[in-house]
C-alpha cells in the first residue's frame, strides 16, 4: 500500500471517529433533553396532584366543620329539652326519692331467709 493509501485510510478513520463522537454528543444531548422533559412532566404532575389533594382536603374540612356545627346545635337543643323536662318534673322526682328513702318495708318474707 502506498503512503497515499495509508493517508486516505487515516483520514477515513478520523472522519469515522468524528461521526461517532458527534453521534455520542447528539445521543447525550437527546438523553439530557428527554430527562429534563420527564422531570418537568413529573413536577407538573406533582403540582396538579397537590392542588387536587388540597382542594379535596378543603372540601372535607368544610364538610367536617358544617357537620360539627350541626351536631353542636342538635346537642344544645337536646340539652335544652332535658333541662325543661327537669324543671317540669323536678318536684315529682324529689317526692319519689324521698318516699323511697324514708319508707321502710317491715314485712317479713320468706325471700329474705
């Protein structure tokens, strides 16, 4: 082989190396771009899920507060009813208690033995 043939082979090898190096750089750049886009999509997905989660929590919290308020109102109404019943029947209850406390059964029964 002549020197010119060797020179052509060296140039071809150098050109092939340049093509391989460019392909590697392009591949690296493409992978970096894909990774950046994937990270961007992941962050967007996280933000949307967080927003949805915050909205859901706010709805449930509002429902809980409404329910608690309704329960409190109902409880206050029931307490009011009990107090009215107590005021109405307090005398009767006191009389019954006094009757049972002060009345002694003096009958002797077989059940006591």
